[in-house]
């Protein structure tokens, strides 16, 4: 509310999900919440860090956000993450989301090598100020303010977290169909014991991040190309050394 009182009208919250996952994209949300919403204590009152909101409530809040706000989602794929690192890929996704939020062309779509972004709700909004969770990122024309744990303190950032989380989870759930043995609908690409065992038994999929640990330590996973999945029966055993490695990473 203080920013609104200072005359900032186009306040855009930005947050990301998926930065630490083993597979899938980094996804950034950018959301401009109308000033009237800030004045209504009942509007979007459950918006919070997406990790602290139950899945069913996340989806309901996502629908509420998209009904009243302008929103965009930016995606950086696994190839880009491997090429430039998770931090820079996250910043690419964030810049893309902010650009798509403001874009008037082609349905609010902007894109580049290894990334794309699209406005998913509302009219175009050019950010007067960008509020980002955690740390600032470069490449923006708009002024920016970074807020530690901003998704727990700032409505616009919380909305961006929820929009990004629902978009990414929906994508990863869909990836369970072409890759049914990996459990993407359960862990959405994050490091779990079942995910690790699937990697050992079946190798990497095209959406795995090959330069992340533990993928880079698995036999045959260091190549820069993304091969097709191994055939049935490949690498069906789990060695004691591989399980010790799993335990050393404290995988859930």
C-alpha cells in the first residue's frame, strides 16, 4: 500500500519456481494486481508463498488471480539452464515474463533461444516498479526492488509465485504421459528417492538438466547432446555405491 500511496500504479510482482529441480523448466510469473484489490481485505487474502499453499487452494487462487489481474509466465528450458546456469536462466525467464506482461504483439508472446514467455491474463501492463522475491536481476528498464521472502509479505509477489507454480506443475504433470516411469506427476521434477531410482533404471529424459548433480555423475549423462531414452531393461539395477550417493544428497 505504501507504494500506491507514493504514486506507483503499475506495481508488478515477480517470482520463480523450479530453479532447484532436476528436470523441467524454470518458470517465472509476473503479476500486476489492480489497486482496488489492495484496498479490499477479502480479495486474494489467502495468497502466499506457493509452497505454503495446498495444491487445491493454489489452483483456486490461480483462477482468482487470472480473473482480476494481468499476468504473464516466462519459461527457460533445461537446455538453456545447462548452457548458462540456473541463476541466469531464472533471470531470462523473469525478464521474459515482465516483457510479455507489457507486450501488445502476437497475443503477448515474446521468445528467444531456449526461452519463451506469454501474457496469460489481463491487458498489457508496463511495469512502473518491479518487486522481486529474493534478489534483484538485471536487464530491466523499470526500477526494481528486491524483497527477501517477498512471496510471504507482498501480494503481487505472492500472486506471481502462485501463477508460476501452477503453470509449472501443470506442465510437469503432463510430462508424466510421455515419461510414465519417472513420477513427474508426483515430484514435478524435484529430487526425490523415487526420482533418483528412476534415473538409475531408465537414464535421462530430454527434460532433465544434465549439468545438475546428481545427473552429471551418472554413467553416460555428461554428454552435451540429449539422447533418446534408453531401451527397456537398460540399467535396471541400483548399486550400493549409487544408493550411498543418494543418501549423501539427503534425497527425500
